[in-house]
C-alpha cells in the first residue's frame, strides 16, 4: 500500500507506486522507506520466480538488489530509490562496496551487479524508471574491468594514497 494515499501497489502493466513515498527526511521516514523497499524487493523476487527463474538464482538476484537498494541507496546515500542519478551504481561498485566489504571480490561484486541490473530492468518494465536511466544502469553494471581495477588499486594503497583512490570514484557529491 502507498503510505501517503493508502492505495495498493499493483503489478498489472504499470505498477502503481507513489514515488514520493520513498522520500526520506526523518528517522521515521527511513524506517518506512526500508519497509517499502522490502515489499518491492519481495515483489521483484516473486516476479523472477513467476518468470521461471530457479529459487536459488532468484535469491541471488534479489539479495544483490537488496544490498544495493537498502544498504547503499536508502541507508548510506539517503536517497529515494527512484531518483535517476547517473553514477550511483558506479559509486556503489567502485567505492562503497570495496571499502565496506571485508574482502572485496570481483566475482561477488559481479553477482550483486547482476541483481541490481535485474531489479532496475524490473522497474523499467513497469514504467517506474526511464529508458535512458535504464541504459545508464546497464552500462554502469557492466563496467567490471573498471571495478576490478578499483579493487586491485584499493589493495595496493600505501601511505596516504586513500585520498587519491577515493577521489577517482568519490562518494562525495560535487
């Protein structure tokens, strides 16, 4: 249900979601948005199963999307998941994932990005994000050589080299 209008979220054709319900300014908003995201991610998982994806694969996809959406976009960046911000996936994969994972690994990151791409495809198919943003997400999710080099360069940091490393794919807004 939409928190502000009380309308149910539908999955027939165009999904009825009030994107403003995903805005967050207070702690209460953050908790509400987290719950909305859990519901949406569950719908995504269920849709994967309905498409015939094996449960184990659907779990991997939904887990990757969940990690990106709830831990990075909602919790860390405090953004509405429908904000079409170019570079968001790049910040996640090229910086945040690396510094917030005990042993960042390109194979694991690749799995997360498969889930992210699949989730955004799900949103796009329901007319919740634009085609241009979908193309951008696909491009950013597919830039595995860049992310692998970011992981390797992270492990090679010496002295005060972190500042330069972070600056080349920063989480700071310009």
